[in-house]
């Protein structure tokens, strides 16, 4: 059974502050790591798909890094804004012909004005 | 709007019943995935279809089945429903079979309540 752990479970951040959270996954049989943002009453929306050790991806104020050897990925948000409030999910795929993703339970981020 | 549609939005039924959830992928996407989000659980992968064929199976119960039709829409059939099947069911699609490398686009979900 694949285990994807995300920490912290929830996070309160002041508007304007930067923050980061972690996704841990099995370091063996790595194929891909996805990050999704899930806003309340909406559906999960893809942020990044990362496949190579050392990958760094950026979209606006949000960036992510990947370390496949040690089995972790960080998501960073710079200068948090109220619209960043959401649950951030990471999802792991170990390949082997199966394309389904194993999701963590997410980090619930609340930006306080 | 991801371009993935799911119907119905909400479904309330009784234990022992059978329901069908429907999903239409984004135009051009050949892969369809079904996920279940239960209380206190992360999104659980159930099953994937690619161009009409089953491609991968996850934690799907034997009481559940799915299919993908020639027009690429997919249906998830849930039978002999139990209280524990109450959950949010998402459908997602991606352009190719290699959904691990491609981002998946999620529909709005179907909220199933079993009473």
C-alpha cells in the first residue's frame, strides 16, 4: 500500500506572509508527483506535474520542488493572498502501467487578512 | 470550469439500492478516472479507462463497476449500496493513457448519500 503523507494538516497564515508545506512519498518506484489545489465547493485543479529529481516548477507566486531520492516535495507560496486559501493535495504515481494517483489527505491553508 | 461534466450533482438513495454516475471527459481526452472521497479519507483511486478499455484498477469494491462507451463518456455503477458508500465521487480525464505524466482534469463531483 502506497503512503503519501502531507504536513501540516492545516495551516493559518497572515496575508502577505510566505509559507510552505511538505509531501512525503515512497522513494522507490517513483514515476510522477502531482500537486492540486482544491477550493471549497469546487473540484481539484492541477498546479504541477513533476517527474524528475531536482525538478522545480513555478506558477506565479506558487512553486514546488521535488526530491525523489529522499521521497519529498515542497510547495511554496510567496506573499500569501486570501484567494490562496484552499486545500493543497499532492498525489503520487509509481508507474507500472497504472495511471491512477495516490493522494495525500492535503494541507488545508487559511490565509487571514 | 475544467470541461469535465458529471451527473447527477447530488444523489440520495437507500441501502441495498443501485445507482449509476455519469461522466463526460474533456473534448479530446481519452482517459477517464474515477475517484472516491469519503469522510476523513484522501481521494481514493477506483478505476481508469482509456479509449474504451479498462487500464488500471485501484481500490474498487466488487459491488462497483465502470465502463467507457464509444463516445468516451463513462459510467460508474454502484450496487448493493451500504451506508459507508456515502461519499463524493469524482471523475477526471486526461489527454492520453499516461495520466501519471499528464495533469488530470477533475469534474465537479457527484455527492452520494446512502440512507
